[in-house]
């Protein structure tokens, strides 16, 4: 699998390696010192079924650690943009996206940014302390030029969330715009150890996910247990190019 790397800091062969190493060390120091304005308690994380250091659900935390390890291996340990999409509605993509981010952020030197790309049924708002005023659609439709205006703390250490924003009839056009590509590249470049997770609508139902599959580095397809047929799963696989599909998760939760 070929993984795109838009992080010019490390793809520029003319850059002295020592500079790149220094920048990465500085980035990791910033991540370790990230200020989390508020944090969910272990009880609240258990209720939301989100993994965390010391959680009692050993199987889940080990499963997500294994998933994280496989994705890092595919990306050669570089930061990546991973799309999480389902075959059908209710497959549990948001739950998978949040826990994948949580597994990445278990490492004190890494951070994760989850972007809600599902304007039809945005679910990441439920993970925020307050109703967000702005989100991705507001930025892409130039209601704000500042990325900081649309990034919110999640209550999970070292994880940030960008909500979907106001519902728009132009989501497909927004995602295929040059501004979206620039936005993703900028968000990825800001921290070499920031991993970006795109929570998207079901790829079999909406063109937006097919567009996002073209700009991500890799994709995970979530299949709700007992919810779809074999032919529907194959259709989902066919909609993601073979060099982007990192794997399929059968979700029974």
C-alpha cells in the first residue's frame, strides 16, 4: 500500500535530517504539554465505552492497540489521515473512530484529531461538553478562516474534535474543493505526530465518503454485525480503492 505523505517537513530530501529530528522532538514536547481544558472521568469513559489507560475492558483496549499497531505499520510510523466509514447507517463508525483516536493518544507523544464529516447525522457533538458554534462546514464555506475556531477539546487526553458544523446541501462540493485538501494538509502538518480520523457517512449511501476516500491515506470499513449482506460488503470494498483500504471491522457492539 502506498501512503501519501503531505508532511513536507519530512518528505523534502534536501532538508537536513537533524532539523527534521529537532522539529519532531519539539512537536512531541508540545503534545506532552497539551492543555486539556476538561477531562472525562473513568466512570464517564466506561459509560461511553471509550478505552483509557487502566480501563477494565482488557479485550477492547488490546483490540484497539492491535488496530493502531497495524495502521502505524502500514504508514511506516508516519502520521496519517484515516477515514472510518460504514456500509450502512448504525454500523458504529463514530464509536470506532473515537476509540481508534483514544488508542493513538495512549502514547503521550501522539495526538489525534477526529473530524465529523457526516453532516447528515453528526454524532461527535455528543462527545463535546457544550454545543459547538462552528464546525467543518463553517470553515469550508468561509464563515471563519481560523482552524482554531472549529477545534474543540474532547474530554479525552490529547484528543481534539472538529464537529460537522451547520448542515449544508453542498457537503460533497465542499469535500472535493481545493480548500478541503489544503485544510487536511495543514491540519496534518501542524504536528508530525498528529493523526487525523475522518468519521464519515455510510459509503454505500453518500457520495461524500467516496470523495473523502480519495483524499485520505487509508480507510477502514465498518460492518455492523448481521446488518448487511455479502454483496453490500463487496460494494463497499469496491468503492474504496485497494491501495487505500486498510481493513474491515466487524462491529457487534
